[in-house]
């Protein structure tokens, strides 16, 4: 099968044929992939920022949609022919061993879930069955980007009517946070990004837009924010925004910062307000696939969610390096890879 392979950090990805495992391990599922998302996490992997260099070469991708082709022993959650969402968060089912693929007569790792390949061998607890008529693009985004945005706002930020939200970074995850905040009737909802190209996307998803160089104008207009959600990992930017948290302010970190970077808090005495401030890191907003996917599908079917405002680009598997280059420009929303 054809697959995307990360061989060395900061080098172009390789698309090549690899061999699937001859036999599925206990709790594994073989999925024929339909479509996969491309996430900022892949940029971190390519740069070796996820402590993954020692595992190279390895496969990539952690959100997608596909059809079950084969199940291993012990699997009872899905059957052959089922349509499934592939997600990196654990759900019910077996946590299987890592699959082992073969490339150029060498064994390479595939992790519990990868999606940037024609087929994937995944743990049973990394997939969730959905009806065949649910949109493939929507299913792929539920694997990470959309589910993270919705879950962060609903579970971690706990946005109340009329609260103000500042989202740092207007990429795939940031746009979903903006959309989810508007869904929660937050006001205002403001997105900040380094790319002026994100302005139209931010507005389309219900937010106001400010360029990163316009922070002074932003805080002149809006003195305080009840919640700051960071999707950039840029602690210098976060440090500049923290003083503008309200008395009940929450700062939530989604993206991992670079190693040895520092968060600077000036005048911390101001944080001892009557209600207290909080700082929290999150893993996908506590997204629970078993609980949350049915809720989010219901919203989609009732036309509350529209992923067309978030998806900006489609590429095929052979064009993966073009897709990565586009993602690095900061001009895209969510990029999908058609398998």
C-alpha cells in the first residue's frame, strides 16, 4: 500500500509502498482510509518537537475516516464494512499493540493510529462507528480538529452566555474554537493570527480578527477577556495577553510550546481577584469519543455545524509535501488529504 513516511526531521516526507502486517494482533482493526486531516501536530512531528525522532522512520496522521476491512481477535466494537471515524483519543475497546509495517525490508512503526496511508492498522479503541450517510469530511474533522475545538470550549473553558473569548491562532483548531465559542453565545469572540489571510476565515466562522501586530488596538477596544485559548504554542504571545484576563479569566493551552520556552507573568498579584484566575493545559479538551461523537453528529445533522467554513484545501496523498508547505504558510484553515 501507499503511505506517507517521515524518515528524518525537517526533510520532505516520502510517499512509498509499504507492506501491511501479515496478521492482525489481538484488538487490531484494518481500515481502508477515505480521507485524512493534516494537523499542526504533523509540523511538530516533522520538526522532531514531539520527542519522536528516535522512532523515525514512522507513519503519520491522527484524524480520518474510513471503512473497516478486517478485524483481529477480540474486536467486537465494529464489523467488516462499517464506516468509522479514526481519532487519536482513546475510546472504548481494546488497546492493542503497535502495528509493524515493512518498508525496504525494514520494520517501521505505525503507532496506535495513523491515517496518511491507503490502509491503517489501528487499535479498536481509536475508532468509532458512524452511519454510512454521515459526511466524510465532517467525520475526518471529528478525529481531532473539530472535536478539540468543541470540547475545549464546552468542557474546559465552560463558556457562559455573553463571556468574551480571545483565540490565539486561527488555523484548523483555532477556527473551531472560534466557531464553538459563537455557538456558546460568547461575545465578543476575537481571533489573533500572524497571517492576514486568516481574516476572512475568522469572520466566516463568526469572530472578529486582529493581526498579531495589532494587539495594542485590540486591547484598547476590549480591555479584558474572560477566556484566552492558545492554539499556537507561542508563549511570548500568550505572555503579552495574560494581563488582559478578566477577574474570572481562564487561560487554556492547547498547543505544546517549544522546549525551554518561558511563560512570563507580570504583576501576578493582580491574579488574586475575588473569583481567581486559572491556567490550564488540555488534551483535546477532554474529548471523549464515546460520549461526544454522537452529540456532535446530532449537531451536524441539525445543521448547527458547518465544516465548509473550516476546510480550505484538498490534496491527494502524492501531494503531501505541497500540503505541508501550504500548512506552513499559515494561510489555510483545515487541510484534508484525499486517500
